[in-house]
C-alpha cells in the first residue's frame, strides 16, 4: 500500500512539473498574456442597469434624430443593460467575474482623493496613490507602472504596449523613463513593421477630424492596438478608450450611450481575435475597468470631481461645494485563465482601484510585492 501511494505521489509531482513547464517560456516566465481595457468615465449605473431613464428622456441631453430610445430602452433593467453592452453581459459576465453593482452590495471605488482621470489611471497602473498627481496636466509620472517594472524583466522586453485615445498617456506611463511602446492621442503607427492597414490608419487619422483637441476617436485607438497585437504579438497590452468621458462632458447622452455600445463591440472583436490567434487562444486574461465614475443625476452626471478637487484644481465646478457625489464609484471585470468565473460578485469590503495592478501581476504569475510592497493588495474576489 505504501509503495503504491509513493508511486501515485511521484506521478502527481511529475504531472505538476510537466504542466508548470508547459506554461512557461525559456525564461521561466508564464505564457499567460494580459489585455487591460479601460473605458473612460463609464458610469456603473449604465453598465449594470443600462440607459438611465432620467437622462434618456431629457431633451437637453438626447437628440430625437439619434433614435436612442428605440435602440437602448427596455422596461427591464437587466435586458436594458444587455441592449447597451451585449458582449459584456453575454460573455464577460458569464465566463468571468464583475464587481461594482452597488445595487446588490458589490462595491468598488477610487482610493485617490481627486476622482478624475490622471490620478485614476496612475492608481490603476501603479497600484499606489500619489496625492501630488492632482491635475490632468502633461507631467511625467514619478511612480512606476507595473508595465514599466515588467519591461525590466527577462521575457517581457519589447512585449509590452499601451494604446490610448487621450494624449496624456505618454506622461501617465512616463514614456521617457519607461521606454514602453505607447501610441496615444493623435500618434501615428511607427516603431515596428507597418502593415497596409496601419499605413491606411495613419492617413485616415489625418483626414478625419476629432471633436476634441486632445482625444482621438476610439476607432483609431482600437484599430491601431489590434494591428499591433497581430503584428508584434505583445504579452501585455493596455487599450484605453476615451469617447464616453468626452461625450458625457459635452452633455451628449445619446453619443455617450452609442460610444459605450461601440466599445462593447470593440471588446467582442478583441476577444474573438484573441481566441483565433495562435499564442493568445485560451491563454489570455482580459481585464476591463474605468478610471472614475460620474454624478448620478441630470444636474451632475456630466462631471466628476471630489470635494477636494473642486476646492483646489477644478474651481470651474465650484457650484458643487461637496464635489460630484458618487464620482468615486467604479467597476471592474475580468475573464480568462486564473479568473474564477463567478459572474456578479457581492463584496465583503470595498474594493479599491489601487488593487488592479497587483491583480494583473498575479494573473501573469508575477509577485506584486516584488513590484512594489506599497501597492494595493490583490482583488481576492478575482481568484
């Protein structure tokens, strides 16, 4: 009996070793890939309940010619959210996990005291709160992102990339110091062998105007990222889409909803691409989140800022003496290898934005404490 047990144990150890080796490359780095998609300023209210009737029926924010009600309204909020983001609810939520529906006790929020973009993205990528990052100005981030840290490890060099619609990302990720491949704002594709599609995108980006001076249309960001994915085959990539936030600031709820719906289609196409591309199929984690929330009613939904931000850096919002209440509330979703497919999860304690970096590294098989002992802990609900 003892001899039989010993043989079983030896075979088990051998199997574990073979499986571990099969999932690592020549550098001992796990083969798991990771794509982190951020959707700027998409409220938890729309993600979990679909179009907001208080805004959808407000002619100040919705133009009749856009027929948005016909596209996105249903009396049932579960069906309404599926109309808005069908891939998210039919695939991501069913095959992964989702946090942030405060209506069911699933709570997540920002840890930084400002509640706007640069501090939020820095918190996502670095895992720490730096209160000195108190504006959206183009200032090189003194904090190190988890991508920059990976860029100094064997097996990751030239296998990391970031694509963003907002032109401040090279500063948030400190391109000068990190030496990451970053394409953001109105950057053209460059620095790698360009496909015919990348060359066409370069021309189209010059020809098609954006509504904003510092944010390009998300289609360019996604198409550039997809082309780079297929051409260079990075191991870790960030795709940061921005239209939802800017349409919201402009007060165009119809365009905000349309952009959220199109973003869902981009994510569906991304997942299909990953699952039909060698090296990514069944071997890639997809994480999706946002940098901040927004107000919760017709008076403040366009904005986001804490009381401290209003007092110090966003004095244009001084009418909101308490800040934009609720703009600290965010959400997070993940699916892929290592993610416990539990769907919508009730949280025991408030999950924080600064926990995303450690979670990403853990899913990649890396030690978050080796990255930064001060970074937020992992999101336990993911595992």
